[in-house]
């Protein structure tokens, strides 16, 4: 019941805030992973649903600064992006996790920041 269907996948929008790491773990406990946004259609759904609030997505450059990686192995370099203008800016040299924010645009922030999060999993058979 807590999951919402869109375009062949199911999404969970958290009711509480957590760090990126805790959010990642919570999605995994639910048999899912942090959302991987790989199309404008998916971006539009998430943008509509998150309404300018901050929600973690499964995108990080914590392994290597500037080398963004999707949590499910989706190739970042050849896939859709929707960064806010001027982002990612690695502000304070310490911003390695990404969330959606105003108008659903992406921003990098420090990973221990606490905000809502979106989990995603395939439609159960
Ligand atoms: Ca960074
Ligand atoms: Ca930033």
C-alpha cells in the first residue's frame, strides 16, 4: 500500500528524514534501492511527487570526486541528468550525495545531511 506505481516500477517516498547512508540501508531493507532516474518521464513523476522538498536519490560521487555513479550500476555518463544550474558544485569540498529539490532539480550535498528519500523497485510478479 505504501508503494506507488509509475511506468513499470514501484516507488516509496519516505515519511521521515535520514542521512543518505541510512536512506540507502532503509531502501535495501524494503527490497529496493534509492531511485535511479534515467528518463525525463521518471524525473517528471518524481518531481511531481516530491513537490520542491528534498529527497535523496541513488546518485553519489563518494568513491571518486566528480565521478558520479548510480547505485544500480546504470552508466551515469550516457544517461539522463537533471542538475540544478551550477550543480553539482561539491560545496565545501564535501558534497558527495545527490537529492532532488526545487522543481525536482538535482543538487549535491554532504551525505550526512538528513532529508526524505525515494526508493524504487521493479513491479512484483
Ligand atoms: Ca562531490
Ligand atoms: Ca551542491
